[in-house]
C-alpha cells in the first residue's frame, strides 16, 4: 500500500485492560526466590494490553474507541489523559469507585527480554454490562485480550458484528462458545499450546498443525518473537512464515501488543491476513528499539517501508 491511495481511516473498538507500569532495568531477570537490584532508576509509564493495543492502532491511523475501567485515583486520570493525547476516544472508559487503577511491574534485561507482574485493580471490575453495543457499531474490527474477566471478553465477542481479533494473553483455557465468536486468534507459541492442551510446538509445521486443531475456519496468527510470525488461514489455504527484520532490541515489552493493534487496523481495512501480518511483524520489530511498552509505536510509513523487505515462506501444513 505504500505510495498508493490511503484507505479511509478505519474504526476500531478495543475492550481490555489499562495499567500504570513501573519498569526496572536489571542485569538479569530474577530466578525463583532471587532478589535482583535495578541497574537504573525505575520509570513509570502507561500500559495494559488493551491500552497498548489501542495506542498502537491509533498510531497506525485508526479511529479507536477504548472500553475499559480505571480506579478513582490520580493514576486513572493520567492513564486516560495519555490515551486521549494519542487520539484514542476514552468516553467509554468508566471509573470504578473505591478501586485502584491496574498496575504492572516490569523487569527488563540488557537483551530486551522481560518479566512482568500485573495487579489487575479496576480491570477486574469490567463487566459485560459495561459494553455498550452502540460503541461497537461501525467498527471495522473489535480487538480483545484476556487481562479482563473472561465473561466480559465472551460478551464483547458475542455483541460484535465486526470481525473479532482475540489476543489470548495471559493464556487461559477458552470454551468453544467464545472461540466460535472469534475470527482471528493471535497467540504466541506458549499460549497456543495451552489453548490446544499440548506442549509448546518445536517447529513451524508442528505449530501450524496445532493451530488448526483449535476450531474449523479460525484464522490463527502465531507470534514468534524474533522469528516473526506464522499465518495459519482457517480456510485451509497455505501456511506462511514471515521472518522478522534484524533490529537492535532495547525492550520487548509491548511488542506483541503493537503487533495486535497494527494487525487489527489492517484487517479492518480489508488487507489480506498474510499481508497484514507482514506489516505487523515490521511494526513490532520497530517497537522493541525503544524502551517502554509505548516507547515507539510506528506509523504506517515506517512499518510499510520495513515490511517491504521481509520474506514470506510457505510452510507445510
């Protein structure tokens, strides 16, 4: 799409979590029972899978409505202010009286790998009744994750008339009723294995075979970190592996969220699943070059330019 006519700005509805993040740089990630001191002063930013994906989608050019809950504290006000400054509509973000806003503590090592602990706070109070069907009307896609109650995720998927993109993280078993309302599933290998009741697959063909066990007709895009992504069409079409570009990784926090936000925008525009995944791999790669879950949320031109050089390889399965 680079250099051509831009599609009309798509609308996206994101239902999910909002957090304040404390990020600590460490020389190594702690093991069980180990105390590790940070190597630099901690930094406070904003995150939550829902908020990160909404911010990424807005940066990529979508009109985004966020449906979520925050606490009645200063943190909640700042979370909403950050999203508002990024162009995200927060009119559907409700305040929960007497509750604290969600939070996360993130440790990041020199290679950019991370360890994340999440306190759900007000995110746990988001209920099915909070989802106004009118807020979903006109959306080109509805984007969901699992840092809010599962019943709320299921209700949102059932109410949506647009294609539903679900990032099943953090992974929990999903019932067939919820999966029946999902059009595109975006797990990593570990999440895929949990959903399929299997051990994490070791190769691309095995990953594709596992993805096809989840539900007939379900499109699955498996994120592979530095190895890119695997596109497994529900139609039974060819499986495609998209390699990731070489970048200098600083912080992998939020890379998967950047991928999902970008992917949902492109799918809302009618871009094919494989092409949407290719551009989203590039966007996620760019995002890890700056610290913080929202340190760098690339725009369309940046992502498309990097994606133009990415290889897509057919995989048996």
